[in-house]
C-alpha cells in the first residue's frame, strides 16, 4: 500500500476487524461466572427473604477491553510498518547506480544494500536495465548493464571494503558501460562522507544528463576514525577524528591484547574545531605494551580500529654506571645526559643496588630492550652471563668508554671490536694536535641522516685495534677516520660501543643534539628489529599476515592482497592490494593502518548530478515495525483481563486470610535471617580474640633476614673506622689495634671523634655504614668469594673507599707484581671494576687534606700510595691541589699502616718502624689523618683555590 505513512505487510488480515461486532455480541451474552460464597449458619436467616441475583451480561468496560485486545491482535497480524517515505524511481531509460562500499560503510552497508535492492526491483518491474558500480572496487568491477535479477545477485555478493573510495573511477566505469546512453535514473547511494574526488565524480555523472538524479545520504554522527597512537611517558594517547560539521557525540575507545581481551577503556574528547580529539589510557606501561588493537566501542568500520605492532610498544632502557653515585653533581654523572636524551620516549630502569651481580639480572627480568653500561670495565660472572643471553635473544647492549673500560685487559666478548689498552688523548703518546671533529654519517650507517654540528669535538677516546673488517663495524667516526661508534651483531641482538664517555670529560658530544639523535636511533633500531620478522630489513617487503575486513575485523588475507613494501622513502598507501592489517608473520609483523595522522573527515556536500537532484536518507533509517509494540500492548490487555476475572469471581478474597497469617511468619523469618547474618558478620565488625601485633614485633618482622638492628644503630650513631676480617686472628688483631690508635690520634688532633673500630665481614655485614674499609691483604688469608667481591664493588660504586694494605714486598708497580701477597691482590682486583691507578701525585688533594705531606709512610716507607688516576688539566694550569670529581674508591699500599698506628690498652706502640727516625711514625699518623679527612670531605681542600676569587668578589 504505497503512498501512505502506514503500510501493512499482510493487509488482508485487516478483514478480521469485521468480526468485532460478532465478538461484541458473544461477550455481551456471556456473563461472568456467578460468585460463590459460603454462608455461616447463623446468617442464613438474615438472607432467607432475599432473592438470588445473577448478572445477565458482562460489564461494559470488560467488553471494551476484550474488543480492544482482539483489534490489537488483528492489527499485529497484518504486519504494520511505519514508513513515511518509500523509494520510487521515474523514467524509462537505464538505471545507473553508484554505490559507496568504502571503509566507512561497514556499519550501515546492509541498509544501503536494502535500499539498492528496492530500487533494482522497481527497475526490474519496469523492465529497465541496470548498470551498477561500487566506489571501493578496482578496474575489475564490471558495470555493464544487466537485468535486474543479475544486478541483485551482484548486489548480494558485494561487501564493504576497508579502503578509501574512488568515486571518479566508478563514475567513469558507469559512463563507459552506458556507451553514450542517457540514464533514465541516476542513483548515488553514498556513505555520507566527503572525499577529495567527490566533486569530480559528480561532474562526471552530471555529464551523463540523467532524467532523474537521487543522492542518498546516511547520518554520519557515529563515524569516528583513529589516526594515531602515542605511547608517551604518562599514558597512551590515541588520536581520533570525526566529521567536524556534525554534533559532538560520546565515544569510548577499547584497548585489547592479541587474544582480544579488554585491557582498558577511555572516552574520546573532541576539543578541536576540525573534528580532532584524543583519548588517554592512563594504565601501567607493562599493560600498555600488551595492547595489540584499539577500537571504537561499537564501531564496525576499518577506520574505527587501530592496529599496533612492536614499534608502538614503549621501550624499556636499563641504565648502569660504573661511577660512584653523586647526586650533588648530576652534570658529572655518566647517566645524566643519557637519561635526559631517552626520558621523553622510553621508560628508564635503574638498578636497585650497586652490586652488579644482583642488579643486572634483576633489571633483565623486567624485559628491557636496551641495556646501557656507562664505563663498566669488569663485570661479575653472573652479570656477564645474563647480558650475553640478553644479547643473544635480541637485545641491544650499548656501552660507553671511560677510565674503567680503558684499564681492562684481555678479550671481552661484550665489546664489538678489539680495543687497545689505554686511551688516546691530547698530550698522550697517541695524541692529535687538536681536538678532532666528527665525520659526516655514512649513508650505510644506522646513523645515516643525523646532522653533525661543526662544534662537536673529541679530545680523548679508546682506540680500536686495526682489522680488515673494522670499517664494517663502524657506525660513526672522527674526521681522521678513527672509529667513534662501533657495533657488532651477536645472535639476534647487537652490541654498540661509544669510544668516548657518556659525560663531557672526553668529548662535548654528550651535550649536543647529535648525541640525543644517536641514542634515539639506537632505541628505534632495537624496536624495529624486534618487530620485524627475522631476516627482514627496511628495504624488504612483508607478506600479508592478517588484514582488516570492511567491518574492522582481522581475517586471513584474500588472493588480491600483495606483500607490503617497507621502503623508507614513501609510505605505502592503503589499497585493495595492500589493505590495512598486519604484514609479516606470527614471529613479527608491521601494522599498516588506514588513516594517517593528518586525516580529516567531513560530511558530503550537496552535489549537482546534472538535473534536479533529490537528496534522500535511507528509508530503512526511519522505518519502524509496529508488530512488537502491538503484541506487547495486547499482552498487557490480556493480563488486565485475567486480573479483572479474578476480581469479579472473588479470587482475591480467598487470599486475604492467608496473607494476614503469612505476614507474621514472614516478619519472623526476616528477623531470624537478620540475626543469622549479624552473627556471621560479627567477627568482621567486632574482632574478638585477635590481638594486635606489638609495634616492636612488627618492626622486627619487617627487617631483612640476618639484619642486626643493634649493630646498625651502633655503626651509624658515631663515625667508625672499619677493617675487613681476613680470618687470620693475628692480622685482625693488628688491624683493630692500628685503627684504634689512629682513631685516638684523630680525636686528639681534629674535631672528629671516631668511635671504636669495627670488624666487618664483607660477605654478610652491611658495608655502607662505614666511609673507609681497611683491608690487609695476605697470601695466607682465604680468597673471598665472588659474591663478597661483588658486594665490595657495589660499596665502592656507592661512594665507599677501600684501603688495601699488602703485607709483603714494596708495591712499586701494579703491573709487575710477583710476591704472594701482591699476587693475591691482583686476584682480588681482577674481579673488581676499577679505574686506572697512579701513585699519589704531589698536587693531589690527599697531600693537603689536613697535613701537608710529600709521602705516605707506615711501618715501612718504601711503597707509594696508589689512588685513582686524575684527569690531566687540559689547560695546563698549575693548581695547588687537584681533587678530581669525587673520592678515590680504592687506595693501595704495602707500607703496613696498621702496624705503624697500632697501640695497646695503655697507648704504647706495639710494633717498631723500619727506621730509627721517630718522625716516621708521626708521619704515618698524619698520613692516616689525611686519608680519613679526604674520604670524609672529598675535594674540599682542592676547592680552596677558589677562595681568593671568592673573597675578591665579596669585596666588590
């Protein structure tokens, strides 16, 4: 029944309305059943004279209710549909259909198909041929005019495509198929979105001069596309876009992992006037790295889904330094510039302890992509084994040179090339006349494209041993060809070495933008290498693994999908040959998404198709099937009729007495249940029998196992000098007596009042309580375990100082030691990450820390005191004292300081010096005072050179 606002699918059923009068007559002659009432015997006489009354007809309202119920059922069976407008076409020529089936059609393509089916049926009834083209198909889409039945078959096989539309190509296929014929009706079933070629397509269609032109436009209020995802430091930020000329709606994004499990939800806030918005997923980075797909909740288009690959995942970088931590001088920290360069786009992991044997395996458990070692020379076996496996499994190990790495000897499997011993520096044996500049980055280097400023220079570096393949391992070099950054693949991972330090002492590279670009490029390489299949490079192509269909679901690729080129010069556009999806394999893939970050959406403007163009919305958008509503109303009336019959027949009176009786029982039951629930939850509300744990026991339980609280209090309440227990009672007593004598001398001569010296077991005791550890080295003492050596190494990196005192021949050279005690010292130092050493120079701050000294004698006087080498003064200025940037982490001598300092309970010296000069013992004590003051105050004395300048400035 066309032309009406109300249509019926089965109008012949309405003939049943003629039966309503018959139904009314039957209901009127059929009264309800008489009410049955049981009379008590005492009331029979009161009603004996009353005549029995029986109703002769039903109440009028009950009859009306039943008639209305019958009418509703008849109307529902007639299948009424509220349809204000039906699709109609006019004309006698061919029918031309241009159907949008691009990425935005996934949610409403069925409605578009139904509208096209109705139009094609009407054309078939009129005997008109149909030519049809789809805007998201390629040249294989045949638009040759066919009969309506064939066109319906093509339409039934059509599906939405996850690619942009090409309306101009579709319009040209229609024009070619018509061969100059004028279409009687031209229908454009659009997706409602504007496109760059929309007006050109309209011009091409208008040239056909159709007799009738119709444009269908659906609502685009629910169309949202995802244009990007940024895994920033604080949160995952997803960019979205919607048509800017439609009212803003509420949309929610859902993040899912590879198994489609929901990880988080976030609302989209459209604050931009161009229809752009963003959503923020404030979830932990561990969960963010599991996200494989972000989609609009309820969105059924390819643009409403954003696929993520390994390149999206925020990389975790572990940082380890060999220098002692000094928060007061961050600009001198090797990790300061690395942290500043990587913090904006990577999550940094720092060790929880300075013990590398524990810290490195612990950090590797957190799955970093890159591990950075800043001037680490010697690694414990546990750490080395863990790092080798990390690199073999695909990780990146980045190392920076420094004094400690320069001091190591022998082969190191965790450096990319063989290194020369020592350093190349200005004024050294292998020196250059002036600082060297960086050469331009090679086109074959991973650093290709990074600009090199003219003011970046290098004045000191570690050299690589020349080899035939050194050039293959060089990523960056100096102007003279010396390698600056070398790298080597190992297993699935890579080892990278910067031949300069990570701070600005050897080069100003760390304070330049080039350094930031180089570090970020390395992290990006690790990201891409982990995300691409094994054996693939940036110039290769990847086969399709999973692709999106027109509704945004991941499906297996079809035969038309082709490999995706990963050429870096241009991004491959989305097409039927390269649809959005994942390219690669299950071992690694690259995400190819539909919308670019700059994509914008807009509603389709009014188009001129060559005649009076009629704009319509899809009829099925406004149609409403009334059958469910009519059946629901009939069900309600049926329920009302049932209740009315119960009421008229006295059915409710039978339950009055029962309800009154059961109400009391119900109240009692509720009270009982409340008491039972209260009894069950009582122990939770009012705990009884559970006494609170005493505060002392709670604190004791929180302490680590084996931690001696009283010893910690005693060690920190007052400054104590400590000595290492060697296991030899004679040696330990000598150390205790020596440190006791030195403590008494310090208390008498300075403001410091040390407590009694304390013995330390380096394998179990906490070492950080003591600023100085005195370690007598003897060949007879047992060799410390590797774990104990690692704890000492951590103590030194945390700012502690160890004074090794070898108890045999004079220690004139650390390189030619042959005595048993010196051999034992070399075994201990071989497991420690130590920098280069030198005898205390005359301008060292140790010579002026408290007393002015030229030597450091003990019980003997023929051995120098070895400390960390100081960086030479590049300007050649003569300064009263050089203190470096911290305190030397170790000192070595064989002068037997403890023997010279040792006193008994009466204050008498226990051991004679090897010289008859009594001043030797006095100078030994002074040497001890200088050592202690140096350890406690650092380069304080060296800074006194600035006093004249400060006084002059204060006087101005």
